[in-house]
């Protein structure tokens, strides 16, 4: 994305008071008590095991570390993960 396009999007977010995760297509995470994680705006599962979940994002990857992880629901842009969640890593890639 060009610098000009980023500035236009930022102005749009500020001027229209829109949520930036919608305009910039950022992931939205909701963690409930270290036991359930709801992830929006993903681009697919890269890797899944009982200890690690890796998701592709528009700009980078998201890694969830835990124990006894289970994907409870998966939809085109949303994932619900349950288990003991120990850590979440967001790795952004530059365009």
C-alpha cells in the first residue's frame, strides 16, 4: 500500500470515526480468561496442533501458543480457539 493510500485511509478513520481494524483490515482478538480466543480478519490456517496455531493475516502471521488447543469454530474470516492459552505473537510484514 502506498504512503498516499495509507494517509487517505487514516484520514477516513479519523474523519468518519470508523474502527481502524475495519479500514486497515487488521486482526481483532478477543481473549476470554486465557481459555478462549476469538480471532477476526484472518486469511487461513498455516499450522495447527494442540500446542500451536498459526494463522495467515493480510500483513503477517499470528501465532497462538498453549496447551490442549482446539478449534471450536472456523469461518472464512473468523476462528474460535479453546484451551489453555499461554501466549499470542503477532508478526507483521512490511509491504
